C-alpha cells in the first residue's frame, strides 16, 4: 500500500472543478468547524475564500500559537553539490545548463560548517543535485557523520532513495527528508522533467512512504507553485499529508510552498500565485491541520516573510546561499536560484524577536524533547 493507490482514486479535473465550485457558504461552514476535512480544505483555498482572509488569518494565528507557542525554528541549507543528472526546466542545476559544477570535499565541508556555526545555526538542510553515482550513498555515508557531529538536527533534500538507504542514513544521524513532488499532475510533470531518474513520477510519489517505513523522524512534502494550477496541486499535497498521517502516525510532517523563482534558463510560471493567495494557502493548511509544520524559505521577500511570520509558519531558513561552498566563499555563478531575502541570520533573528517570537536555532521539536 502506498499513496499511489489513493492518488489514482483522485481525478485532477474533478478536483479542480470542485475547488472552483465552492461557495461562500462552504467557506463559512469550514470556518465554523473545529476539525476540518479535505472538502473544507478545498473551500478554504477556493476563490470564494479570498473574501474571508481576515478570519482565516485570525484562526490560523491562534491555532499555530496554541500548538507551537511563540517558537520559530531557524535552519540553513548547506549545498553540497550542484552536479545533477536530471533536466528540470525550472532549475539552475539542470544538466543542460552550462554552469560550473562542484561537489564539496570533506575539507570544503569543514569550512562551510565553520561559517554556519558562526551564525549560530544548529539545524541544517543538506542539499545536492540528483546525481546517483557521484553524489549518492557512498558520498552520503562519508559526509553525514562529519556534518552531524556539529549539528543537532540534520535534514536532507537529495534524490529519492530506497527504504534501506534511508534506514542506513538514519543510523548516521539523518533526522528529516524533504521530497517535493513539484507537481502532482503527471503530464505536466513529464513536460518539466525531461531527462534522468526524476522522470519517474511514481517513484517520487512513493518516496514519503519509503521514508516513513524507514523510520525517518520528519518528512517534508509540497508542490512547486507555478508549474500547474496552484489550487489543485496544493490540494493534492494536502491529500498526500492526510494519507501519510493516517498511514504513519508516528512521523512528523512539514509542508513547504515554494514559488517559482528566476534561474538560468528561467521558466515563466503557468499559474501565478499572488502574495495574498499565498497567505490564503498558508492559513488553509493551518486550519486543515493544526499539527503540521509550515516552512518558509528565503525565496520570499523580506517584507512578505516578516508579515506572514505570525500566521502559521513554524520554521524559516535564513542567510541562505544556494551554491556549494557559498558560506565560506561566495560564487554566484553556481547558484540554483536567486534568493530574495538576503538578510543576515542576525537581522532575521532580530526581526523575529521584534515580532514577539523566540527564534530557536534547531528543530523546534528537539528543543522540547532534549
Ligand atoms: S530540481 Fe533537482 S533534480 Fe531537477 S535539475 Fe534541479 S537539482 Fe537537478
């Protein structure tokens, strides 16, 4: 059993029609409930809910504070390699882009760790392109123990692996894995993933199942907003979350909502999501699921991040560099995408405090569980 069976029961067109057919009454009903289902979620992301944003924001803020207090987790991505054997139309690391390629050696990783530790971070997200042979299990076996010594919480965003690989990486200190489906629309997925293993839609779709079975503490899912109709894609992400929570209740989950950003060989989004709609989506996820962690990256602008912070977000990246070696030695030629919030970790920390929140430099759960 995996999410694929549940996925096959859903029809993209029907879901899309049903979201757009939701009325003010459906939204009001969803807002009046204490426990909401996927039909309520559809109402909350529908065009009809745009008029209820203020109420949604108030409820979302209250639910988030009740569950997560005033804690805001901070993490930083550590790009280990920009080698990639896939061709994704929206990514600067795509194998077809003529950029300098680089995989960090152990010495270079040490330099990155030193630079990151100076900024206080104790939670790091390891990112690589997807290159099975050069940046695969052998590389991870070597570098994970090296990095884990220095950080309380270790997450990864790399190519989907087999269940036994995840189980092994867990023994080396891996705590969390982010694996975004990009889009849940199979033919649009095929249009954007032109070469390499990532063309396998189903293998990616089943990755959270393999992760949960391997006992990974936290799994991050989501869609890359802009590839397809954002409402429908985000509904599928919510359905995925709903399935996972029921099937693997011991695992924790987080959702991200990255919007397409400019990169080398830039792609124009098919579905444009406004700032207001992103606020609506964040609140809808929170109202649908009071437990799920919601993560906001530096793809978003400082103003947007500052304003949306209290409404549902539980973790944020800060001071990110999206090129391997970027903390010890900035080389913009290697970037995966341009970041929008370029503030230092210190100034993001100050902003969080100024808004009455407690920034923590590790995963919020590990703050309480020791
Ligand atoms: S999105 Fe990932 S798999 Fe696709 S080109 Fe970029 S790094 Fe490679």
